C-alpha cells in the first residue's frame, strides 16, 4: 500500500526538486499526485513500496536537517551583513502592499470586536 512521504504544498520549487532528486538517487519507488483544479486532492510524493518506508523517512529526515542547517547559516550570514529581511525593508520595497495588509488586519480586528464593543451600551 502507498505511503504519503512528503507533502508539496507550500514547498518551494527548489526544495521539491531537491527532494525528488534525493529520492531518485537513493532508488526509492515514488510517484506524485496533484491537488487538481479545485484543490480537493493532495500535492504530495508517495512511496509505492511500504517496505522502503523507514529508509525513505530516514533519508528525508537527514535531508531536512541538512537543509535547516544550511538555511539557518544563510540567514545568520545575511543578518551579519545587515541584509536580513525585516518589516522596515519590506515596507521600503513594497509600501503599498504593507499598508494595505495592515489596513486589512485592522479592519478584520474591528469587525471581529464590533459586536463585543456594542455590549457596553446594554
């Protein structure tokens, strides 16, 4: 029976390619599914042979640990150079998007709290 090995939703193309390459290099029998037009399915990589499950999960865990370490080091280097992403840098790069996002958050908060603010009048 097939086993869900790796979900592809919210994964960058680079990471998905690296995972595909890793699984292919290690010789795991996998296939992919797409969520489809209405997003009712699952974007994922599935393992066909359940007997390979432990080895495949161990390989993915090793890969994810190495990727986490690599990304952490890249972030620390960017922070040391003063290039790490911050809210201020995002605002300078996309001021309209940041302002509209803040307005939307405030509007949702106001609409959520409005019924409770009206209880004081009773």
